[in-house]
C-alpha cells in the first residue's frame, strides 16, 4: 500500500508490469469474462432490468472518475493532464447521457468509437509502471472495462443497431471533439486524445517511428477500426435478412 496514491509520474522503477505478461493477461482475461457475463445477463433481462443495468454502469463509471480525482487530490498529484478530456474520459459522460437519454447518434458513437478506444487502452495500457495495489491502476483497469462492456452488451442484445452511415457520423463527431481538445492541449501543454504525441506502447507510436508523425496513424487506424467494427453489424443484418426469407 506504500505506493497506492502514486501516479505514473511519481512511481519509481520496478513496480509495474510488462505488456502481455502475467498481470496484463490476467487483466485481459477479467475483461473477457466480465464482458461475456454482462452480455449474457443483459440479453436475458427484461426492459426494466436492462434500463437498471444501463444506469448502474453509468453510475459506476461516474464513481470511477470521481475516485480518480479524489485519489489525485489525496496524493497531491493533480495537474491539468488529469482533466477528463481524453477520449475515454469523455465517453464516461456520453454513456451517462445515453443511459438516461439514448439516441441513434450516441448508439453509433459508443459502438464505433467507445468500444475500440477502450479495448485498445486495455490491450496497450499506458499505466504499465504502476503496481496492482495502486488507485490509478485500479481506476484505469476498471473504467476501460466498463467503457467497453456497456456498448458491447447493448449491441449483443440488439438495443443499439449501428448503421454504415453511423461510421461517418461518428468520425465527424470525433473530429468536432478533437478541434477544441487540440486548442486545450496547446493552452495547457497537455496531450488529450494523443493529439500532440504518441507515448511508447501506443499503436500510434508505430507510425511515429516509421513515418515521422503519429498523425498519419489516425486516418489509417480509424479506417481499419471502422471496417472491423462494421463486420458484426453486416453479419447481423445478413442473418436477419436470411431469417426473414425463411418460409413460415
């Protein structure tokens, strides 16, 4: 517990974990297990229970963000870089909005943007220098699992039905977020949404190292992710079309 309130900026060497090492793989296994269980429970629930689960996830996410901010204050480690302006932090509030006021635009954004962003954070965490008994390790792990699983379980149950047009609209919304966030980065010397640089271990760093700019990675990765995320949507539609053509 000695380093419970440390952050990646204050922790010493030798306390963290390696990418795809034992602790990381255990975290990913927890993610997969929790996702499978949540999807199962949500699909089997009636509408009233589904609404309750959506709101429970939203409240847990808000509490998780509050836990982070309180922990930063306790440890005396808060600075502008911990404002909730990273994409996943923004998604916390979008999920809270969706839980009470769902919309087609949010359906698409949470599916096409939130799921891959949160999953990528779990696959390539930036908190590898932290011990397991650390508030930022616990926050970063739990918040990204909740962020990814919320739209996963809604999609699995058919409560959100992303569209092909939704890919473009989601990317446009993401761009609209990025413009003011870039201005904030310039004013506060921060790196929200990784717009200013790509930290080591981030997939964007591959483009930085090979092409001299991580910005090249944004359109490439977004196009690839959009295509991959559309495959389950296309598969579902083909299955539904085939079912409709079946004789009664």
